[in-house]
């Protein structure tokens, strides 16, 4: 009698030899991510990552308020449970759809691909994906985004880029958030920038506070420039 092996760990035989590693999961994810890019040629897609509570939803809310009438944005937001973040964003007029991951610690490309059937992106300039709060697992999953933005709050400690390097290596922009709390926490912005650039020399950096508004003009200008670059049009002031 043969013992059944899990199919996920089964070596292939025949002409097409697949690698027998868990990386196959990520290869499938990459395949779906490409399908998302093919499906959204005219929409700038930004994958927003961070630890839990670094201020992703608050930044989405502030962005929606500041750029209302100039930029048409939509948000897909992932959380293990509840619709709370989507409700918060809809409360300020943002077209938002919640993806409930059912406990999973990250969003996978197939979740985004399915969600696209349930959100109207007609006329949308930028689609944000608010990832599950986690600096580890989401780093490995391409969601078909054009750009990855990682928030790092001043309350988290300035040692994170070197402890969680893959997230910073794969991000185009690091947003140091909750700058209003800098007087109260042991966090050196220059240290975190140095460590992030040791990991990823090309990473851009912005420092913001959604509470005081510090840095939000710079954030909005960064965003508008990226939308203009993708759409090849100028957004009126
Ligand atoms: N002091 C301060 N608090 C902030 C700032 N931005 C957000 N917060 C607060 O931080 C907490 C978490 O903010 P959220 O926007 O929910 O963070 P999040 O990253 O979306 O959280 P998850 O989706 O659970 O990962 C809330 O109590 C916010 O009011 C900020 O710039 N300064
Ligand atoms: Mg959130």
C-alpha cells in the first residue's frame, strides 16, 4: 500500500519538470499578478504595506479628502476580519471595497483579481491596495502593483528596515508616519533612512503626519506625479 503524499509537495515526472519547492506558490502568484497588470493598463496601482496600525487607512482617508475633485481614487483593503477600514474610507467618500482574508496574514494576487470583478474602476486614476498589517509575508506577494509604498511609524522603532529587509528592498517609497510623535519616542529619522538605503539604495523617503498634515502636500505631489507618469497626462491644479 502506498502512502498518499500531499499534492503540494509532489515531484512531477515527464517532459515538463517543475521545481519541487514552496516557491511554486509564488510563481503562480506572479502569473496572476501579470494578469492584473494586463487588466489595468491605465490605472496606477499602489500596494500600501506596513505593520498593523502604522496609519495606512488614515493616510488613505487624508489623501481622498485632499485630492477630491482632482484625482479619482479607489481602494481595495485587506484585513483578516471586519469591514472596518472600508467603512472608514467610504465615510469620507472613497470608493472602497474590503477583502476579508479569513485570517491570512497577507493579500495574494488572486484575491485582487477576484475583487476587481466587484469594484467599479471606470475613470479611476489610482487604485490603492491597503495590505494586511505585516512587514513579513506581504513582501513576497506581487499584487500586480506599479509601486509599493511602505509606512513605518515612529512608534515602531527605527531598527525595522534591517530587521525586515525584504519589505524595504521591494518598496519604491518609505513613508515615515506619525512624525507628530517624534518628540516622545526614541526614533531617529536619519538612522531609519540610512538603514533603508543600505537595504535599497533607490528607495524614496517621505516623512508625514496625518494628524498635523506635515508632509501630506509632498505625499500628494509624489502621488500626482506618479499618476501623471503612468497616464501620460497632466492633472489640472
Ligand atoms: N499620532 C498619530 N496617530 C496617527 C497618525 N496616523 C494614524 N494615527 C492613528 O494610529 C491608529 C492606527 O491608524 P490606522 O490608519 O488605522 O492604521 P492602519 O495601518 O490602517 O492599521 P491596520 O489596518 O490595522 O494595519 C489610529 O488610532 C489612528 O488615529 C498620525 O499621523 N499621528
Ligand atoms: Mg487599516
